[in-house]
């Protein structure tokens, strides 16, 4: 997912530069307006596809993204951010970034992330995906 998400930049045709903030170790910071983008495994459970029950785990992954935004542009920034993450993960090229046996992540839902104080200078989102990952 990281390889795919890092491509989210305006020079690549996206609406935001969220990919410039890719990290595996995000740090909290309500006053930091820098772009942040990460993917975190939330949980694993038994696969629901009968053909994969003994070979895979259904894995829930949260993509957390934040980009700089003015308060007046909050909703537009949120829409752009969600659109970029969805477009990146649903593109045909994305399927080639995953090793054999790993299903392309499927969209589950979205929650806006709100700064603790108004005017913090950023907009954020948590988008949940699920995928089947082979057992080791």
C-alpha cells in the first residue's frame, strides 16, 4: 500500500500532495500542518471467503491522511483527500503493486479527522479497507 499511496502528488495528477507525507511512524501533533499519510493494520480475523478460510486472514487496514487546509476550504480539502486515496487504491496499476496472494484492498468506510482546535490548518481522514492476506 505504501508504494501506491506515496504516488499521491499533484504532479502525478492527484488533487493533493498527501503522498509526500508517507510514513510508517506518524507522530501526533495538532499544530503541525505538514502532510501525513500512513496505513495501519487495525485487526485480523478469519477470512469470510470459504475458499480462503484456511489459507488467508481478513485484514482491516486504516489509511490515515492529513494535508494542510484553510478552515474555509475544509470540506473541499476533505473531499479531495478522500478522492485521492480512493483513486490511488482503486487504480488498475495498483493491482500490480501487491505480491501474489494478497487481494487488492476493498473500501469499507470513511471518517473525517477533526483537529482539536479550530483553525489548526489541516484536514484529515481515516479510510478503512479490508484485504485478504495469506497466512505465514
